[in-house]
């Protein structure tokens, strides 16, 4: 069995979402007329219009203004990378729901939602300060 995973994500406007993700530094390209491929590291996320997503899942889309279906976590190489990335998200029209901050003395991160309300966080972990167990 192949170990590849593709995440399918519903979006209201594939073109706008593709532009947003490119503006914040991800690599997104259109695939055909009604979907896009977003690549983050080794992970592939396919963006589909809401109606197409509902058709092949057989269920309605979560209302992200009232609930969260998942949070995508992405590793950062430094605190500065977290800060710079969150600034890009703000400029591109994303919503910051967790401003950059330190957690437990060794993690530094921030949370944002994309144009469709899907939640993401960026996290830098300073392993030299990680508690020893």
C-alpha cells in the first residue's frame, strides 16, 4: 500500500484560495478548471469547490464560522519565521486567531484561519529548552 496522503479541502473560490496560499508562501497551482494542488513540504492538499467536495463526500461542509473541523500544524525553523509568516497571512487577508506567543518555555507559535475559515498553526519548537523526561 502506498503511504502517500492527500488531504481534500473544500473552498468557496478555488482561484482566490490559490492566490491566498501563494501569497503566504505556500506552493499552489491550478489543476484543471475547478481544483488546485497545494504543496507544503511533502504534504499535498487538494482544494475543491464546496459543491464538488459535498458531492464526493456525501455530506455537507462544516460551517467554519461556528466550528472547526481540523487544525493543520506546520513546523517553523525559528521564532522570526513564525512572526514573518503571520504578517504575510494578515496582508493576504487571513484571520489571526492566536497571535505569536511562547508556550511552556520552549514552543513559540501562532494560529490563523484561511479565507474559508480552515484553521492552521505555525509552531517553532526549541528542542534545547524542551523538558527532559
